[in-house]
C-alpha cells in the first residue's frame, strides 16, 4: 500500500509542477517517491518484480498525463484516451528499463542511465510518427522563463537534465540517511541541493537581466478573428473570412505597419495549389498588403493538388479512386507589393491521427482509415523537407511556424539557420475549448523565444494571440475568445545562439551514454551468472 501511495504521489507532484497552473519547484523531487517505491520492490519483493515496477510506474505517469493533458478529450475522445494511455505506457516502459539496469549495476551507473534513457525517450518523441513531446520535462519551466535563460545554450534538454540531477540527488540523500541515520548527511545533502538549484538560477538571472534587445524592429498587427471551428470555420466562405480580416486590419493598420499576421487555415475553402495566385486568400491578402506601401500579409490557407499520375504518389498522398489522388496541405502564405508570386510554406510537424496516419503501411491494413475528424480536416497532410523562410518587403525573414510545430525546439532552430529574423506562429487553438490546452501551447512558445533569441508574433484564431520578446516575456496579448487585433513592435534578431547552431546535442550525448550503460549492464550481469 505504501508503494501505491508513493507512485500516486509522484504523479500528483509531476502534475502540480506543470504549466500553466503549477509551480515547477515540485518537479525537482517529483520522481523521488516513485524511485523509492522501485527501490523497495527491487530489493524486498521476490515475485513478479518487473510487473510490480511497471504497474507502479504506469500509475504515476497515468495520473500525470491525465491531469495535464485531459483537455485533448474535448477535440477527440478517442485521441485523448489514446494519448494519455499510450504515453503513460511508453513512460512506464522507460522506467522499467531503468529498473532492469539498476538490478545489474551500481547506483551511479543506474542513475546516469535513467537520466539518459529518459532523454532518449524525449528525443524519440520529437521525431517519430507518434510524436507527442508535450510532456517533455524541459517544458515545465515555460511559465518561469527567468529560471531557464540558459536554454539558449542547451534547449529544453538542459531542463530535463537539471530535473533528473535534482531528483537523483534527493533520492540518494534519502537512501543514505535511511542507512546511516546521521544528521551530517542531511546538512551535506541540503548544501548540495542548494548548489544544484542555486547555480543554474543565478546564471539564468544574470543572463536575463543582462540580455540586450535587438536594435532593429518592425511594426506588426496581429489578427484574432475568433471563428468557431466547429460551427463556423468550415461552414463559411473564404470571401466572408477575407472581408472580416480586411475590416480588422483597417482598424489597426497605419503607415508604419510592416506586417499583418492572420491565423492558421484562416482561409479554409481549399484552393488548388497551382491556382493560389487567383484565390480569395491571395486576393484579400493583397488587399490588405496594399493598404500601405511597405505592408506584408502572412496567414494560413488550406491547399490541395489533385492528380492522376502514379509517379507523383507519396506516402502522404490521399486516394479518391482508381488513378485519382490528391495531396492536402496546411500552409502559410505571404504576399506583398515587391513579389509577384505568393510565398508558401507547408506545415511539416503534423498532429497524430488528425493530420497524419502513423506507420500506415503497417497499421492501415489492420485498423483501416481511422483519421480523426476535427471540423472537416480528416485528410493526410503533405509536408515539405526544408524549413522555408518567408521574406518581407525589406528582406526581413519570418519563420512561418504553424500550430503544433512551435512545440519542437530543434525544429524551430532550422528556420533561424535559414535566415529568420523573428518567429511568426499561426495557430488555431479552439479545438480544446477554454482549457489548459491553448494556455500551455502559448506558454511553450516562450521557450522557443529564449532558445533562438527571437521575438515571437503569435496569431491564434480564438486566442491567445501575443507578442513575446526575446527574453521569453509576453509583451502584449489578446485573451481567449476575443475578436480583435494586437499592434506592437517585433525586434529583429540576426545572431545565432549556441542552441541554434548545435541543436539537441545533450540528447545525442544521452543516446550514446544510454546504449553504453545498457550494454555494460547486460554484459556484466551475464559474467556474474553461474555457468
């Protein structure tokens, strides 16, 4: 019963650490109860040890996933249940691997393996078809951005490593005190913990208060049309949407405005990609961009290409009938007076089950077509290989980040490597209702600002739209379910941070370390077994 309580406590501590309602100080000891439960089972249980460890871990991670991501249910009950149950399962399996290694090695090797294998899990979650990095540990500090200004050097994996170092230190201190019952252990451990917390905080605050804002900037107007995606978005016309955006722009655009930003798929009728220049989207985009001489319009549009040539078929292509296929795109487009053609970028980090069918060659014959319907968007989306930068009239580079893509740190750095001077995020967060979903999504955007030292202009269909500075602070915002605009300045960065240059190098080191320790544990265990 005590182990059950410990596992439950870990889940609760993880949940109450999470943004945007929690306080991240709890994360530094959140895994300790679960580690204590595993230690007790490993050393004192004689039967079904692995099953007990797995069950305790699953309980912890299920509670954490349920409390922090329950809101997925509001967009899709099946998707919500799948995300919570499967993500808890994957986390429990990672913890079970730690248990296997801990039985075969000493404390230091097992602890290093745990931190490493968890980062390997997070890295996999950033890149595989079932990608769901929402609960990657480094995200926990997004509401306390002054704590992790050194993310410009480490990315969120630096936060994950920090969390594990603290949890392991607390766990070791408890084990040592239980064994020796000496007060000196408490004093030494307290000093060690203060050092492990205090030094990164001090470094972060130093960076925060000495950070210099970019010298150059542009003026932006961010549109928030507040269109209900379930009842309006896919039941209206691009013409009506365009008139709404035009009227919102007229309220705020002046002679100094350089950019008008509109949300993801705001033009949702579906336009043939080779006819984009004759579409309502580009027509109204041009109407807005011609309001002043140096104005640019950037917004979202749904595009498709229908064809009968089998050589053009790829994994993400949708089939209508015999020799009848189409590619479906969730895209960003930019128009201005200096370019005759429309600049395009196609969303490439897709929502599982809504915009992509993971491992469809394996799963489709078994499950059939189980794409989830969110207001009419049930087709596989087609992606592009490179992170396209869209260029304003004055050669300023905008990173056209679409919705879910803003959760991926190293992915976003690729825009900056390609010349982006600021990050533009266009999104539609209405699927989850007024829950933690859209609040967490906004909060994570602050991490991208710190990692890249770029301002963020964020246009969300129903909110929260915002301007975020290069320290990660929200400068201006417009609340959820409010129709209106935000006007402000966006600083333009031209430097590349250490993290932009080297990406998730901490995770790559962790991959090597995890493999090495695991092989060492297996080989050592086999040598110790009697012949």
